C-alpha cells in the first residue's frame, strides 16, 4: 500500500463493509456513522497513521486500474492486529482475498498472539478459522439510555498525554501489548477519560455519540465507572451503540441492561494465542 492508495481504500471499505452488514441482524439504529464525511476523514487519518508505523503490514490488490482489495495489519509488542481487510463486492471469490490475507499474515511472523474483528460472513469465518484463529461471538448493545438510572460517577477525569504510560501498562495487562503510538492518534480524534484510584485504574476513548470506542481497566469496578461515564455523555434522547462486547465482559452487558439497552449478537472477535481480554472493550480496528 502507498499513501496515495488510502483514499481509494476508504471508499472501498465503505462499499465492502456495507455489503457485510447483510450478515448482521437488523436493528432500529439511526443511519450508521460510517456514512459520513467525519467517518471518512477519521478512517483516512487512522489508516495513514498505520501505514506510516507499519508499512510492511499494509497491502493492496488491483484489478485493471481499480483497487480490488486491501489489508492493513500492525504489530504492537508481540501482538499482530489485522486493522482492516476488504475485497470489493463483485470481485469476491476470484482469488483476491486469500493472497491479501496471506500477505498481511506474513507480517505476523515472530508474534505470539493475533487479534482482529470479524463480521458474521460465513466465508470469512471459514477463512479465519483455517488461519488458526478462534472466533468468539460478540454482543452489541444499543438504544436510548434511561437517564433515570445513571449513577453519579466519581473518580473519573479527562485524560492527557501524561496518562499514556499508565494506559500502555493497562493494555499490557489486558491484551499483552501496548497501543503505543496509537494513543496519540486516538486522543487527537476522541475524548479520553481516565480513572486512577486505589480501587482501580482504567481509561476509555469516547465517541461524540457517547459510545466507548476502546476501554481497558485493571478491574471491573474501574471499567464500570468508565462505561457509566460514557453513557452519561450521550445526548438526552439519543441512541448509543456499545460494540464488541465479548462473553468475558458480562459486567458491560449488566450495565447495558440496567440502562435499558437492547442486546444482540454481531460478529466475532478473532484471537490466536491469547484469551479473551477482560475487563476490556476493544477498538474495532486498533483492537
């Protein structure tokens, strides 16, 4: 992948991921935020960042004069992450996806662990399972939070770059690898909240909608404070979605149910050489 490929990859990702949604159960959600200029600019910023940090893990396939697919993967400590991967609809099943994934997997040599998010596409499931990954079903919480049940959240503050060392330490506790340079990118795009107390520490990046985009904590008590803080920031009457909740994080399901959010299954968390991180809500791309 070259820097000039990134805008075309963003357009392809929107087309491919929209197609992948047909494998997911319907919801009553508002139009997806991925269909917006903000989504496009953040996707381009994130992928450009990953191309700069991990050029050896980023690949594209071409068909004629068009981009046919791409795979973006990164290494953080001894963890390999497949950040994004797509083949253009209409060209799937023509021998493009496998060599792309193989190229990205070649970047995982020497890594002890692997991690990425997968849709419910049965063809993708088969491909990832054959690559040695265990696919764990994820829960999806969605709805308008009941503000009458929101607790008073204490010991949570706005985060700064001075918290990055603590955050990397929490990352290593939960997923055996720091996010490292990705924290600076995420902090430039989203609100960062931190709790650091004798009863537990943690952090979360919160989308403007109130959705937690990445959450890591030393224990469930700290994780719960952060999730409640995120839900408290949801505009009154607005919907929120809490994605990528695995069965190891039922504390988040309990909070979602208390806040009157609905629960459904959506996609998988693919892991190799590691257990389900908890308490932890992974980022959809940076995991």
